[in-house]
C-alpha cells in the first residue's frame, strides 16, 4: 500500500537511491538534493513502508505561477498510477493559480498530456546546466 506524504525532510541516502534509480545525474549530488528539498515550495512523496518510491517537487511565486521541477517514480513502481496521483496532488494545491508549468522529457510528453498539460506552440525550454540528464 502506497502512502503519500507532504514533507521536505529526506536523508541523502533516500534521495540518492531514488534519483539514481531513474538514472538522473542529480542523484550524484545527494547533499545538494537534501537542501533543495527543504527549499521547494511543495514536495509530495510516495512511500512503500519506509521506502521512498516517488516524489514530485514544485516551486511557485505565491499566487500566479507554479513550476513542477521533479517528478520521479522508482522503475519497479512505475505503471501503478503513483505519478498520476502526485500530479493530481500538485494540481489540487495550485488549482487557483493561473499557470502550472512542467518541462517534460520528450519520452514523457504523453504522460503529461494525459494529466492535462498542453505542449506550447510558442515557447521552448532553455537551460544552462552542469547535469547530463
């Protein structure tokens, strides 16, 4: 049974394991991830007992716009609607905002479209990054 939590407190080991399970390079910086989680406006996580199996993180301006920055589900738990539930939790929290934004990997576009997001025809994401995924 998956339990959902509203917390910003994680160990570096929990974050490292989850992020590396989906091969995200940010998992190589677990000390930074611990601090990042404390600084996000919103962090919802999914747990199987004491095992962190998924999370969604968002930041916002307090009234108009929110950005989903991370959504990741451990591969063994994908396909169980955990990601959809986490997205719904964020959508509910930000329902009175004017814009909810996500930058999706091309391979995940269908998932986000099925969650109600639309691809922009007039804008594209741009980055300055040291990460490789």
